[in-house]
C-alpha cells in the first residue's frame, strides 16, 4: 500500500487512490460514485478486476479446506467482479458510446474504447486440471476462478450489444506473495506482457481466456 501511495505522489493528477473492498457491496457502491465524480462525461474505458484471495494457504488440500474457506474465496474472487461489472456498467456504457468508432473505422471493441479484464489463472482450466492439480490443489482458488471464467463468458455475451469487450487474462506464475519467490516471472515481466496483450484485444477475444503472452487457454 505504501508503494502505491508513493507512486501516486510521484504522478499527482494522473493516479487517484480509492478505497475499495470487493467483498463489501456498500464499498463498491461508494467506489463507483467516486469514480463517476472523477471521470465525468467521458465514462470508464477500462475496468480490471484483479483483487483475489487464496484460503487456506497453498497447497490448500481437501483435508485442510473448510466451507468458510470456499465461501470467502468465492465471495472475493467471483462475486466481487460480478458486482463491479454490474455497478460500473453505466460508466462503461458511457465510454463505449462516447468512443464509438463509427462505420468502417475498424474493430468496434477494444480496451481503448470500453472493456472489462478479469484476472484469472491457468489453474482455472478444467481441461488442464490433470496437468496442474498435483502441484497446487487449491480447491477454493481453482473453483472460484473457474466460476470467474464463466462470468467472463456470460458478461461477454450480455455486453456484446453494448460493444463492451470482456476478456479473462492469466498473468502467469509471478513472484508475488501468492506466487512465491520461486515463480519464473517477475511482476514487471508479467505486467508488460499483459499490457501488450490488452492493447491488442479486439472483438475476437471477447469471452476468451488468454495468458500474458496472448495465448488462448482452454476452459
């Protein structure tokens, strides 16, 4: 948090910090109102749902996992992004309408116009589970992110009429508190990769799950 405050201080006027608890509906409502006050008529171009938790600590085997763990993780990792997408929709729609490319002016969906990026994970893939389960059981995290993938797919279908892009993105195995020091990717490598992917997203990617290099991950 302190590093984020220092970054905002170095870029005063460009970065605004807002308090948000994605597991608290009232907190989300307050954040939407605050963002609306900052952006005005132009709308919100990009919503990145990144907040996530993992309980209990990895490897989170079945014998160590409680119902409360499952519900707490689901509440943050899936219900949070659901509420954020729902409540920010008017601002995203405003941006989509404001930045309409018009006929014959290229792809109608992009992160420059209006988009939701849901940060997911490779281990949410049901097809790939036999390859990944042995090193990370993580029942609550896996199942909540699989649910997030379905949310991404549903929102993409629902918001297609609004010309709002919705894509899931896997940041890779990154050296964070959750990823651990032995992860192969630094945070800078992951972020630069995701920014490159996000800048190139178009209608064909809406409703898909991609990794930080732009490769499609099977459901």
